[in-house]
């Protein structure tokens, strides 16, 4: 095995998080006993606001205030220590998880590069100077294997440099966390420090309940009341406008508001509502914040506060913290599952969310302009940017944020803005981020169907939805669509959920999404956006959205992998007519039947991005290998091979369409197969993480049992390697499947190879670089494989499945290799798990026939592509 001189060893911290978590748990038990609540460990005393004398189980009502305060101080100290211990445990756990992730990335990358070293240098130590890529004259022409080694070395160095940056950030995070914990312990439970613990998710109502006079002296009897809401709003308005400087009182108020937001997040996660007092408090609080700046339905209302804070003496951190707290409260108030609702939000906020597109004739709503709408969106972004990433808004709010933001982007997203009046991409992304947390809202955006919905909330019409979706996908995002991909990521992620309802929702959404984006008008808008993109010497003026939004393209590729069996196994023809349309999701097989035209349209989107196109080519190759393994190992019918043939034809059609679009754009011939060739090789490195997803889709689609060979592939017990596939004809297909059969026998039943009549066949394959044979770990030469050679448990056969990597891979040499494998298939029998035995050659022939028939059938439905073998050769 080749090795590299590049190393990566991240610094370690030899202390685990478990002792600190145990310490925190012990302190919580101590506190429960201190409070006389040993029967309610981890119970309700920190889940809602209340009085200390109600929190403590001992009867202390007759004690003096001084003695009660001693109880409070003790309970606060223990609670604070437990919270800080948990915070430190979280820091240590995060450090170790990130360090483990770095090591995993490094080891997989290093192994990938080592495996990719050409056979000529497989026993060498690759360094910065060895081997030299000494090509012809001053070029690398003719360097071949040497240049490949140099490229692999440079790629591994790039991985090392990226990991080194991550390692430094992770180490600094540990140091910063330690310093913050030290400061928290030194300073004790001040309101500011308790707020830090609450923001980190390590504390909640406990401190307010234990010592209300210390942490929220404005709350009478420890309750959230309408009167307090009014007082809070008046005082905070003075702080935020700059009229009053921030002081201890400000932090006490903000502490209580932070607790409401944190409590809302926990209630969402637990599936419980906030108390009616908490909802009423929030509603009154925002109404009183709104009042000074909105009279008789006119004025900016609460939307003025971001600008007010920007003009005050607040630091950036203080301003962001205040806006985040306000945003958390608005998200909580909007959620019906918490007892809130869209109609409870302040009018100015709702009208800003709706813009001119939803409920335009509402009372007091003024006609919107690009400038006024842009200003509203900037304010919305400010409120939502710093909200808790685990807190989601209600369905009505989240859906309308999606709709109006997407419509805004569709209408004015590409408008020149020299004065900076309109929100920029980053600001808009904060709105999309908050909206995308609500999966049901995402479902509506992708499908046009409401899951439950929110009574009485207007969401516009179907045209607004499709316009908004188009705007979101085709906007030139600053992060290449990294934030916007949350809209679609869940389609693949939730399909693998343990919850059948979650899986079915994701499957239904995929079917609806396919209907939406394969509509002719929508598809045309997605592949011809009018956006200018420069790639090398080519300047495109009408790029596909995936060409410039690579993260969105990658998300759609995840969805493709998750549903690859549906792409492969849907019918092409019924009654000799092409199948059209999208059918319902079948949860038992995780299957959606789709017409070939719809599948080709989706796959064309994937071909619009170089990296994604390379990845999908590899996914198709992996599917074909897994399908072949299922056929060889599980006795599937020959029709199993039709999936691989369909996928190959669909892939080629998608490439042809994208090539045609780019050719029309540039008015010169563009061949996407040539353009993406290097990316096919590059994306093969990420193959290992895709195999379980694709394997799971195949196993469920074919309804294979737990003991199937496909599950062995998913578990890593049966190896699948990238072959860097090319686009060639029937000869390539037959060769590939013979290789698959040989690899299957080598991995699952090498003793079958004892039936090969002439050992010369193995000599040819060893000399030509197709196989390596070892006994007890020692590599054997061709001469070692004689007439008396026995393939037993001590012998391992490794097959190089990529003919491009063979040393004998051209002309007569390649013909000789093909003959050797063909002769081996003639001599061996393959017995499948259902007990059927056939000759290897018969098994290969049956599979190839079905593959080619399916390929040709699929090609026949695309009149512009050419048919069958003519297109393949």
C-alpha cells in the first residue's frame, strides 16, 4: 500500500465530558434534596414561573425572611454550579466530537488518496518531491502516473490545511469555553451570567423561581402579568431608543424575556403549550412595544426597533442579543402549538411579513413599493437573524415568510441597488433560515398542499407559491444556496427517519415537489434563469440555477440518492406509450412512480452543476454495482437489470439536454460529458457516505431481507468501489458486468474459482492489472497460480473494477483481458441465495440483455436523443 509523507494529528484534551455531566446530575439531585423534592428529581420546578415557597417542598412559610433567603442562596448556588458544570461538559463534548470528525475526515481522505495511487507506485512513500512529474520538456505531458501522484499529494495537502484550520478553531473554542466557565465561576450567579447559561441552553426558570427579587424584581409574585408586560415594554423602549443607558435593571428584564424564549423552545420539543399567562404576557408586551410608533393603524410599529437600536449607544453584541430575544418571542407567539397564533402577532409585523402579495386589501395596509418592502424585509431579517436556531415559528408565519420572501426575490432580487436600500443576500437568507425551520411550511412551498394549516390565515394563491419557489431557487445566493437548501434538505433526511409518519411526509413531499418542478413553465424558468455565469473561458448569460447555486444542487442530489430506486425502476412504457406524470408515494417500498420525461427533467437540473453532475454519475455507477450484486447474490429476476439501463439512458439524456442548453447559450458546441470528466473522478472520493443511502433505497425497493447482500454493502461488509465511469457502448456494459460477477465471486465465494480449467486466465488478469491474489497476506505472482493451486480460506482475490486502471487496457491487450474474464465465467457456476445455480456466462448474458433492452426502451421515448445502441456508441 502506498503512503504519503503528509500527516495530521490534532491536539487532544485528555478529559471527557461524562464526569462533568455526572457532576451536574449529582448537583441536581443534591438540589432536589435541599428543596425537599427528592420524589421529583429533574421535575417541574424549573419548567414554569412560580413562587419559591411553592417550589420548595419543605414548609418554610413561617421562617423569617433572612432564613428563607439563606435557603434561596443555597439553592441558587447549587443550581448555578450544576448549570456551569453542564455548560463545561457541553464544551468538552463538542471539542471531542469535532476532533473525532477531523480524524475521520483525515483517515478517509488519506485512505482514498492511497488507494488512488497508480499501481506503479503502490509500494512507494509519496513525498513532496517523489515521484517527480517529469514530462516532455517544460510540460507534464507524458508524466502520466507521476503526475497523478503529484495531484493526489497536493489534494491531500489541501485536506490537511483545511483540517489544520478546523483544528485551530476547535482548540481555541475549547480554550475560550474554559475561560468563560472560569469567569462564570469567579463572578457567580449574576443576572448577566445566568442569561449566558440560558442562552446556551443550560438554565431556565429555576433562577427566577428560586430568587425572584434577585433575578426579576419587576415580576410580582413571580408571575408574568399584563401589567408587567406594559412596564417591560415602556422601560425597554427607553433603553433601546438610547434615552436610558443599559444597567442592571435592563439585564433583569432581558433575563425574564430570555427565559420565555428558552421555555418556548423546550415546550416545542416536548409537544406542550406555554401557559395562558405566558401567551397573554407576550401578546401584551408586543402590543405595548408597538403602540408608541403606530397610531390609528399607521406607523412602523415594532418594525422601527432595529433602526432605533442601531442609532443608540448599544454595542453590536447588545443590539444583536436584544433583537434575537425579540425575535424568539415573536416566533413563540406565532405558534399555535404553543397556544399562540399568527393573529396574535402585532399588526405592523404581520403586514411586513405579508408585503403586497398577501391580504393586500387589509385594513390600514398601505400599498407597497420596492423601497418600502425592502426596508420591511431588512427589519424582518434583523429580528430573525439572531433567533434560537432550534425555535420555529408557527405555520402561518413560516409559510408567509417563505411566500413573500420568494416573491420579493422573484420581482426585485436582481434589481440594481447602488444606494443599498434593498436587503442583500445575507439579510434575506436570515428570513429563509427562520421560515425553513417549520417543515410543514416547507411542505406547502414544495407541493402546494397544506398539512393541517392555520385557520383564518391567508396564503395567497397557487401562482404566488410557484413564483415564490422560483424566486428562492433562482436567486444568486451569497452562500451558493447553503441557507436556502434547508427548504429541500429534509426531503432526503426525513426519508430515513425511524418515525413512519415523518418518512411518509417526506415521501409525499417529494412526489409533490416533482410535480411542481417538472411543470413545463417552472422547469424552463429553472434551467434558463437569465443569470450570467463565467466558467473558465465560457461566459453564460442564461444559466441553470444549479450552475450558480451549488449548495442547492447538492441538496437535490441528496434527494436523488434517497429516491434513486424510483428513478431507476419506474415504468417507461405502458401499452407501448410513454408513461407520464408523478404518482403517489408508496411508503412500503419508499417508491414514487415517475414518467421518464419527468425524471430526465429533474436529472437535467443536477447536470447543471459540475460537482453535482460528477457526483450523480458516480451515484448511477454505484446503483448499477449494487443492483448487480443483488442480482448475483439474491437471485433477483433478470428484470432487476432494467433499473441500471434506465438510469444510464436518463443520465445521458440529462447530459444531452444540458449540453444543448449551454450550446444555445454560447452559440458554440458544448459537451457536458467532457466538461464534467474531471469532476466524476473528484466526486468519487465522497462515494463511501453515499453508498448506505443508495443501498437502503435499493434494499427497500426490491424488498430485500436483512440478510441480503445489499445490506452487507450498506454495512460495509461487501465492498463497492468507484469506477470513474465513462459513457460508452454495449461492449463496455458487458465487460463491466463480467467484472462485477468476478468481483462477487472473489468476495463471496472464492472457492468457486477452483473450477476454472486453465490457470492461464488468472495469469493474464494478474499481468494485466485486473486482479491481485494473496495467500495469508502475501501477494502471489502469476507463476504461483499453477494447475494444482487451490482457492481456500487463506486466499484473497482483489479485483480492480475500473478497466482504465488496468495496465493492459487497449486494443489486443484489452481483448485478451476480456477473453480471460469471459472464459472464467464459462467455467464457474453462480448459486444465489434462493438456491438457483447457473453458469457465470448465462447469468451475465441474462443481465446484459435486460440492461440493454431497458436502455433502448428509455432512449426511444426521447426523440431528440437518437435511439438505443446508436446513441451509446
